[in-house]
C-alpha cells in the first residue's frame, strides 16, 4: 500500500488524477470504478483539464459505486432537485469528456426490481473483465459507497438502509442547499458491496480534511472490522494508492514512515 501525503487538496487531487490518467493511457479501454462526494470533485476537474489537453475517454468503461433508491437517471434533462448521484457524475465529469454513453454504468435508483438489478450489475462488471481501478472516498464513519457500519466485508451489490450519520452528512453536502427537507431524503441506496470493491484489480482512495483524520487512521492503521468497512483495504492484494492531504494525515501514527517510503521509491524509480 502506497500512502501519498500532499500539502493540500489541490496537490492531492492533481496526483490522484495523474494516476487515473496513467491507467487510461496504458489501457485506453480500462474499466474505472467511480465515486461521488466532495473529495473526488478536484480529481475530476483535473481529469477534465487533461481531457481538454488530449486525454481520450472514448474507450473507457465506468461503473459507479452507488445511488439513492428512488431517484432518477435521466442525465439529459436540466438540473433537477432529486440530487441523484447520476446527476452529480453528469455535472462533475461525464458531460465534460468524450466518454460514450453506452460505456457509463450507474446503479438504477428507479428500478422496479432492485434485487434483480443488483444481480445484473455484478454480472455486468464481470462481463467487461472486472474493474481495473476503483476510485474511492471515505465516509465520515469509515464506509465505502453506502456500506454502512456492520456491513459484511464479503457483501455484494445490494440495497442498503442508511444510518443517521450518513443521512446527516449527505443532507449537508447535497440536499440542504437545494432546500429539500431532511425527512424527504432517500433512506435507502443501491451500493456495490465490500466484496465487490475488493475484487477490483487496483484501488485509489482519496481523502482530505481534518474531519476525516480520525476515521482515516482507523481505516489504515486500526483493526480490520465491519464497523469500519473501509478497513477492508488492508485485505486487498492488488496495487493500492491512498492519496491524502496533510490535514487528513494528522492522526496517522506512521505518517513520517509513509513519507520516507515515498521518497525512497521516487529516488530509486520504483
């Protein structure tokens, strides 16, 4: 696991985008797992800038982590108040790059049969050969996607009830500014499972800010537990890169070691 610490959000976002761009250049038809939330926005903005300078997304295939149950996927209509993650991805990334619509895979929050859809989503990931690089953020209680505390570390794509903390966090991030009452928020979501995420060949996790410092330390340096579902990152056998800013790194016990290792690898071209 490579833990990369940068001075600020802008520097970490640029570094993360360079990693993603590297995968696309090496394998133009690579399969990316994408995350929503505030942290990846800077990374997506940098990818958009790279696209304007020639980075080609025309063969890239994407799968998103999650979506609220009961909201829409109609990306072509004007901005609407359902605050769907599909809309987020359209506004923050997809409409700015040359990705093909048929290569975008999003959990369908309006499906009439969620269980059947989840089975299909898993099968579709396998059909394209699996996810080459899974991009992840970190929830306030340590979750990935909507894998709330207590989720099985072997869980698959499924419907998940949302905790009070997740509802609070997402209300502040997505619903409050849209003047939507908290009680009107969706209380369920479709999410990739932890087992699904761990099957990605490689993982890139981005985390910023002092509010995430304590939970990040539990994720990376604490015990592996279903109460902090992202701690499952310690089980992954592929290439793992965690890109964080100094504020998020402030509670890590071994931050000095991580910086030393990065310096050595850079020195010896590893």
